């Protein structure tokens, strides 16, 4: 059976890693092993970061909803409980958007929640 040489594939693979590592400091941009390890860590951080961003956005929405609800004499929990009892299905992202950009509509939802909670 013929011997298979992999120099072309190896070079292409190493060049791809070094190109991805461009802009890093020191050996991480020049040496394959250091660049490869740095790339693996970067991909891991990016994966983790995509999940963290979802958590952080939800926390931000909740803070905005809570602030707007308190201006109308409700807490976040009372508002959400009232909306649930009134069968109003608006997600937190949209509630936060209303709280920031459309105070009137948010006020009406708060009134609905207050009436349903009572």
C-alpha cells in the first residue's frame, strides 16, 4: 500500500490556527502549540459567553421591569403574578421594551396586573 504524506494538510491546518491567533501577544501569535491552546481557550470562552449573555440580558430586563413597576406602586413579583393571573402573556423582553420606550402601555399593563392581583 502506498505511503500517504500529510504535509500539505498539516501546513494548511497550522496556518489556519496561526491566522486565527493573529493579534495575540508573544508566542501565542507565532508558535503553533501556544496558538492552538489559546485558540481552544478562546473558543471555550466564546461558548460560555454566549450562554452568559442570555442570563445577563434576562437580569437587565428584570431590573428595568422592576424599576418601572415600582414607579407605579408595584413590585416586580406583584406585577408578574398579576399578569399571570390576568392571563397576559408578554415576555420579559417585551415588558422591558415597553417600560423603557412606551410608559403608557406599561402603565396599562400594570393596572391590569393590579386589578387581577386584588
